[in-house]
């Protein structure tokens, strides 16, 4: 299957938007997008998403990881591919490193209640957490792929975040809302009061009903 110029341009524009929103800096962060049954676009290795062009995109076969053009994919493409294989309902994976969310990822995120405003339970749901592991390693990829079965937002401890979604905008929005929630938590400190568990459940239920 061929990748159209329009698909490449749309993907590059979405990558640049992640940087414009402050979700990552320089060469940190990478994104993938399923564009066919067995084909994904991935930002190329060491490229800055903030100035990514259609020439900086790797075409990778999802089933076996074969690179189909002459751009090498991001070193984190192991988990991008694994997530898209496992999650047939998802088409986009964004690995990002925004300031507030990364701050909490470098502490004890297990102890944080992220449900501080409605967008978190509605758009993001429960957050998964994986232990520190070497970037680009099979160990990290396995942990992220495994937990992605149940979570659209994953904290990689002492590293960053992974957001999973249906399309480019929806996934970027999840990352932006999550960053805002983490910022609210850090700025508010003890004054931040999470939503009650009962209301969180109702909001999640309403999101699930809408999704059907
Ligand atoms: Zn990384």
C-alpha cells in the first residue's frame, strides 16, 4: 500500500502540533499512525517533531517491523508497533515528555489521583504505570505493550508518557489534557481536590456510552 502525500503532510503537521503545544522538546518524543491494515508511519529516528517534514517519516510494516522506505524509525518504534498490533481499536501512539507530567513521572505517580477535572476520566480514563527501563529496549517495549491493553495513557517512570488514541487529534488532545491535569496537581498542591470516585465512575460510564 502506498502512502499518499496528503497522509505524509497530515502526519508531519500533527507531529509539529505536539511541539507547538509544549508536549515535547527537540528530539524527545515520537509518534506513529496506522495508515493501512499492516502499515504505520513513524517519526524518523533523532528527528525533532517540532520541525518534522514529510521526508522525516519512516514507513514500517506493523506485523514484522520491516522498514519500507529509506527513513529509519524512532528507536521507540518497538512499542509503537506492539501497541498498534495489540490495540486494533487504536491508530495513533504518541510518546511525549511534557514538563508537569514528566515531573510526576519522576516521582511516585502511584500515589497521585489524576482525576482533578472531568476531561481526565472522560477522555483518558485510568493511567497505567511501568517501571524504569532502558529507552529503546525490548524490556521497556514489552512492559508498555502489555499495559496498553488496559490504558490509553501510560507513565514510563523516570522517562515520560505514552498516549494512545483513535486518530491524531484525539491522541494529541489526550496528551494535552493530561499535561494540564498534572500542571493543576503541581500548582495546586494540597489545595487540589480530586473529583469524587462516584462522579468519576459516572463520567467514565457516560464516556463509554458515547463511544458505542
Ligand atoms: Zn523515550
